[in-house]
C-alpha cells in the first residue's frame, strides 16, 4: 500500500514512527470509507452500523441505482443488463454519485467501485462464500435466489465494470482492508474496522 511505502521512506529505521505515520494517514483517509464486496456480503448493513458508531452519514450506490431503475420502470436485473448493453448509462450514474460523495466528508459509502472513484478514501472489501450469501438471501425472503442466480449476478457486476472501466473490483490489490463476512456478524465486522482505523 502506498501509505506504508511512503512512511517507510520517511522514517527508515524507527518502526514506532512508521506505525504512527500510517495511523495519521489512515485517520485522514477514514473521513471517507468505502465498502465493496459481492452480493449478500453485508455491505449496507455493515456500512450503516459503522456510520452510526462513527457519527458519519451513510450512502449507497445501490439506493441511487434503484431510484434510477424505478424512474425508468425497470427491475434491478433489467437495469444491470441495460448497463452491460450501454456502458454510458453506468458511467453517468457513477459520475453523479462520486461527485456527490467527493463533495462530502465523514461518510461511509456502500460502493463496489468506491476505491476507483472516491478521493482520499479508506477502502474495504467484504468476502463471503456462496453458501453464506445464499443463506442470507433466503433469510431476506428472496426465495427465488439460487447458486446459479447468485453467481450470475456476481459475474454480471464483474463484466459490467470490466466493460465500462476495464476494472476487476474483486481484486484485493484495490483495498486497504479485506475481511471475511462468513464467521463475523455485521456488528463484529464494524468493530474490526474501527480497530483498524484506530477510532475505538
């Protein structure tokens, strides 16, 4: 991560000073926190808990997307297909949403491409297994979801973003913190994030 490399160059021999330097930068970046992950990884739930603990505002690209789809009388699945067919539609929403987020601070953002579009941000990726993701979707009374539809949706996001921006949002190199959502509750994940950015 560039922060650590910078601090190592700044303070070559004193590990304690390197750590302090990293913490200063992390606190600065943490004025905007983005949360990415696959379908049913708990991005929104974790984001809302984290925002409440930090007294930050919470926003989500998913809410903006649903509003746009509703205005155009489309389901989310239909909207995703349209974005694949017409990347300019995807880019329009990303541009408007990212400009709004970049004008604000003290913000937790549920945004798969936050690492790419949000300036001076601390970027988190939540990993989740297919079994856990499907169980969560079933608990949310989305009984039409199967392993096939789950994988289809995840693959659709990967294709959509690759076509629009030539980016693989699942690549761990984009993130400052990667956590498993399989064995931790949303509350526990939020606390782990707080420990990492040294706010608790």
